C-alpha cells in the first residue's frame, strides 16, 4: 500500500482547491501519439511525452457500481474490468453490483478497512453514498466518482461525468438540422424517468436546442428506462399523435420496447433519434432498416476512464496531454451524434442492450 501512504495528507488538502476542468474526451491519459498526430513528414508537431503507461508500484483499486440490470450498466463494469486488465500494476477488486444503498455503503467500508489505494465508485444514489465516500477520502484513499455525483466536493478526488444536458442539445440540434425549415413539424420525446435530474437535464437541453430553430416538443411521455415501459409509453404516444415528424428517445435500452411499439403500429412517417449508443441501435442506423436515423452517445466507458484516473492519482502522475500538473477535478465527456456517416467510428465502443 506504499503508493497510498504518501498521499494521505496531500489528498485532504488538495481535494477542494484543485481546478475543475471539463473535457470532451478522456484520451488524455494515453502517452502514445497516433500516426495521425506524428505524421510521416519532418514537421514539428507537438507530441505528448510521458511514462504514464509504464508499470509502477502495484496498487489495489476497489470498484463498486449498481447491478447490471440493463445493457449500459453492464457495459460500465465490463469496460472497467477490461481497462484494469491493461495494467500489470493494477489489482482491481470488484464488488458485486447492487441497487441496495446499504449494501453499497458496506462495500466501500470494506474497501476502507482493506486500505485499498483508490476507489472507483458509481453510486446507486450519489447523495446516499456521499458520507462513506468522504470517509474514504479522509482515510487518505482517493475516490473517483463516476456518473452520479456526490453532494459534497469533499467526497471525491475527481469526478467523471457524461453530459446529460449536452445529450439533449445534440439530439435537438440534429433534429433542427433535419426539420428546421418546417415550423409546423411535430416533435415527440420519450423520456426515461421524468423525476430524475439527469432526465430533466436531457429534456432541458433538448428544448433549448429545438427553440433555436423555432420548434418545440409537442408530446412528452416517459418509458421508465425499461423495455416494457418504453413499449407502453410509445404505444400511448402513437395513439395520441396521428402524425409525427421526429422522436427523440432518451435511452437505447428502453428503445427496444419503443421500436417494438412502432413496428406493431405500422408507423414509419417519422425518423427517430436514440440515446446512449447501444450496438443494436447503431446496427439499425448502419443498415437503414428502421426509423432509427441517429443516436446520441452517453459513454459506457466512464468507469474505465475512472480506472485510468485512479491509477494516475495513486501513482501521483499527471494527464500527459495537459500542461497543468495533476488530474482534473472534473472530466465531462462529450455527447456526439452517431449517424450513418460516422457509425463505424462508434460501433467498437457500443454496448449491448
């Protein structure tokens, strides 16, 4: 545990004062320039030079996430395990996925008692896990918070986030590009769980982007992030709206049910934009065999990024593509639109619904 011992006092002092940097990609931890970056000519292009990927002292990282009860969450844990396996100096201890807050709290307490070198935590409930994450930080164990934020800045050394508002902006901007010359276009929205802040952020970004081209959401339903909920909500939507021009479905996992309802209704006068970036949806986009025309990525690689950051923090290293020292307090990932034109770029990192 030598890598952690030297960090105990430093983390407590540096946690809140470190600068917050929002990034659009997490590739900054790599130390190997690509062929495109270096080129074949004799130019003077800048190259990232570091030994970040070189093996150091062995460290133990504890990992905890909710139960893999849908494709995206399953991909979160799988990607984290795969990332840790890339480093011979990382031992990853994976707690059983759980949606029980008390069980997840006990998992983190176990990591603290075991004196792991770092913790990567995607909490089932960010607020409920804040206290135990703070305890870990106070014990000198850096915590990397993934996706669902804690309610205190003292609870994490760094936070990796998707961009829920940005998802809505990306979806709305794409629909505006397709329908912007039709002020009477009927746009529908299929949310996940309407009461969740992440859903509200997505809807706000969507509404803001649509307003820029004079459009608004005509009908909004919620699918509860489940296949069954997506199918039921979409069936109701299609009955309520005899003519639709575009639909944004927030979640590709629930999109299985959404597509089923659309096929059962025999409707195809509109196009649909998905959300999250599942492999199945991208394959539909690639084949052009459904109303699916695009999807917006919500990266399932967030915990893998968390593993990278935890390793850098435990080894007291910096992100090689940044001029500033250390690891950023916040990393927010981009929400790109995937279409037929660029789907091959995103398929390798897509998750199975």
